C-alpha cells in the first residue's frame, strides 16, 4: 500500500469520526433540551389555563393616589396590556422584559394602555417603577390561577369584558418569544 493511499484512508477515517462525534449529543445537551421542553410545555399550559378567564372587578388606583380609585371595569374601557410581576421575580428578568417592552413600544412610559401591576412590590417603587406608576388592586390580585403558581412576569390583555384576551408568560431562556408576542400585539391592538 502506498503512503498517499494510506494518508487518504486515515483522513477519511478522521473526517468520519469528527462528523459522528459532532452529531452525537452529550448527556448534558440532551438534559438541557429536555429541561427546555418541560419549561415550554409548562408555560403553554399556564397560558391556556388562564386565557379567556375572567378577572375580578375591583377598585384600582395608580401609584399611591388611593383617593382617585375607579373600578377595574371602568379602567379597562379600552383594551390594556398589563405586565404583571411580583417581588419574587428576579430583577434581571423584569429588566430584560421591560427593555423588550420599550423596544416594541418606545413610548411605553407615557402610554396609558400599557400598565404595570405588582401586588407586593415595595411601596417606594409604586410611583416610579421602570418609569410608570404601578396599578394597585383593592383585592391584591386579579383572580387568575396564574397569580398563585408563578414567579415569572407575564403579560395579559384585558378589555371591558373583564376577560383575558391574550396572555404570555415570560421565559427567561427564550426572550425572543416575548419580543415576537409583543410585536404581534402591537399590530393587533391599539394601546393608547
């Protein structure tokens, strides 16, 4: 066997090994993919379990101005986009979510159709939380199952029917999904 033929055979074997090793997934890669799928499935279930659910009509007010309370039904006389988060939500997740919101809705700070809710955020942030006054709920919660079982922030659209018309739970492993959701809403609803 001549040397050039032997070199070719060795090179072919080497390339085959490289290709095979690249195609095989490590145990960690498989576990990560399974974990991501589990999160995706859980989020989709949370969203479907809360879509079209009614929310509690209750008195609400912005910031600390409890003198000017109005009913939530009156407050949502036009569709509103609510970003809901709790004090248990990691701040970096809220930060990224707000940054995405600002990219899609550059005027979100002045836009009264985009509302932030946090039932337990510290009082010192109620007047200026990412540039907005927080909406305070008399009953502390909207009455959605999601409020009792999740820490990630979520978006909901509520209108005068007092039902959740659209919902999106933020997944910190897939912020692109949040941006796609908000861009879709920007085209579908007129939040003013």
